[in-house]
C-alpha cells in the first residue's frame, strides 16, 4: 500500500512539474514524501504475521 501511495505521489509530482509547469513548493514536497515512502518501504520490507 505504501508503494502505491509513493507511485501516485511521484506521478502527481511529474504531472505538476512537466505538464502544468507549476513550480510551487507543494510539488517538491510531494516528491520528497514519495521518495521517503519508497525508502521506508524498502527498509521495512514485508512483515509476516
């Protein structure tokens, strides 16, 4: 689920940066949050119950 959220955030960032030429800080915050979620997902890995 975290991976899905990260991918969605990265896609929104790319659309905002390249398609709409929006250069607000919010777009870059989305990128940072997406990267942090991806890194957290790889570090935490899948947990077995």
